C-alpha cells in the first residue's frame, strides 16, 4: 500500500519504531545486516548526517512566504536556460526511471510546486528548472533511452560542459533492473567531462531484498573499479514510501554548500 504522505516530513518519521525509522532515513544501512562477513561496509556510511543536519536540510525543501520554491522555466537549448546565479544540481536518468516522481517527493513539503509525472516514458522533453529560495536550483533533465528527444545528447552535453554553477549530477538507476547499456553511456559522458556525480537507485520498494542487495553490491563494485567522478556511496530511494528522500535532501543541501559541515550521527 502507499505510504502516508506525512512520511515526507521528518517529524513524522521520527515517531516510527527504530527499525522502520532507520529503513526510511538510511535504507542502505538497513541492508548491511544481510552482508556476508568481511564485506567492506565503508561505502554504506560515507554520508551519515545526524538528526540536526537532516532537520536543517528539510527546512530548505519546506516553502514559506520568505522562502519560496518555484518552477522557474524550461529550456530546450542552453541559451534558453535561466542565468547561472545559484549553485545547481541536476537529475538525469533513463526514461521511466522515476526521475520526476523523485523530484516530486523531494518537493512534497512544497505542494504548490508542480512537477509533472507522466505514465508515458520520455515525457520530459526539456530541462526544467526549479529555484529553491535563494539557495540553489534543481534541474530535471530529459530522460534518455526510450523515446528520448533527438537532440537529447546535444542538449545534455552542452549543459554539462557549460553550466559552471553545476555542483553535482544525480544519475538515477532503476533499483530493480540495475545498470543498463544506456546508463553506461551516460556514465561514460560524465566521466569524459569530469563531472562529479552520484548514483541514486530508485523504486527500491519494488525490489526484493535479495535483488536489491545484489544490484547494490554489483554497482558499488563497478563504481570502485571503473569510475573516477562517482561518489562511492549509493543513495537508495522510494518515492512511494519516502525511503531515502530525507537523506537525499540532506546531500543536496550539502553539495550546494548550504550545509558546509555535516556531523555524523
């Protein structure tokens, strides 16, 4: 069943019993207990903020009169993009990976922000810019792969190479199927351009524990052996259950320079 939308707020998550609370805030750590003895767990805990940091991060994603969160504009070319005045993060991924659903979950405490979620893969044809107060901008990029716009490569390559305020790219990977051929093409592009990025595994509520753990370990090994610019810790999320959403908000606030020091829990 669908989780209560109230779990979008950290205060509601904290009311849950400890095991479930950990599973929602730190879903990757919940998998640790099922690892074989001797498995390196360091990549599971590289970014482990305490409660105070999680609460500060949530405030950025909660709109009010003095802190508006707005859809700014859409662009099909870089000369249509808004001025690069704020630190920026962008979200890219295969069509139907759940990218717009995740962005809607991140902005769930600002319900006036309209993030269109389509059941039709490849719906996002433009770069969509969302301004989070005076602090940072979040960009929803067109999906690649199935029904991707013909000029996708030109659009995304230009953005990644020219957007000097881009602080981190979030590469979304389907947690059920793992890395696909089109994902490797995107990874090669990020590596070639020297763009710092992080992988986010989506739809973890749809994967069995065994399948999810298999995909996590395989991707972590790939990141360790075959990438230079990828953050070694994966982020696991469910836009339905809000698992990992609070941690991802905190990481976005951190990489945009709005949480310069994040204490460990």
